[in-house]
């Protein structure tokens, strides 16, 4: 596939995700309600790109690792890694930011938190590269389509906005989890 054909494919992926917003909520988020999902830690983050007005709110649900064989490969001293079980978002903005949120929703659900954090770092490195890093489609999946965005610094913020919101929500989950296991003095 020629470079031009690949660019056209990437543009089509972005346009498709902008039009058919995977993981997007049509309704405003309600109050957190994890009663029906014991052990699920919920968090959300609202981010705004003040440069262009894009806005996004990402809500994630993370469950402690189940200890199943699938989780056994990613463990730490605390046991199996937590898994991203729910991902939903609402937003308004340009095609790039909305497509990025859609790709993010498809990509993160089912990953462990360490896998998701590594993917955020890989995506951030790609976008900061100004086109010097070739995207690894095996690692990034449809997120590789944003490689061309890295050549336009003003658009990098658009593509990163949902990922920054996701990352902030994960930090909230981690903080809540740490607070839940920290003994009171």
C-alpha cells in the first residue's frame, strides 16, 4: 500500500469514528451508580481544549483483577492488575477529538490498567513526534490513524484531549483504590 493510500485509509478511519461515535453516550451522565456492579470503581474526568473549544467527559469503570488465567500475565505485589470494564464518553468538538474519543472507547475496554497506561504513553509519543515515528498498527490499532495529526501541533491537543481525560479518570480510580486500602492512623 502506498503512502498516499495509507493516508487516505487513515483519514477514512478518522471520519468514520467521528460520524459513528463508539462508546459515546447520547444522554447526560447520571449520578455514579455502582450498586449493580459491586467491586467496580467509577471515575470521570471533564477536559476542555481552550484553544478550540473541544470538550469531553470520560467515565471509566475499573474492576480489581479477577485472578483468572487471563489476568495472571499482568500482576503486581497487590495481585492481578485491575481491568477497564466500562468506558463511556460525552463530548462536543472537532472531528479529530470526537474520532479520538471513539477510537479510545474501542481500544481501552477490556485492557488492564497497566496495558492502558502503556498505550496512552505510546499514543502520546506518536503525537509528539511531529511525524518522525511510524505508528505500530499492531499496538495502536485504529489509533495509528492519528499519526498524520502529529505533523500539525495545533491539532495534537484535539487528538490528545480524550486520552488526557481518560488518564485523569484512571488517576482518580487509583487514588480512590489507595485510599480504600490505606489504614487510618
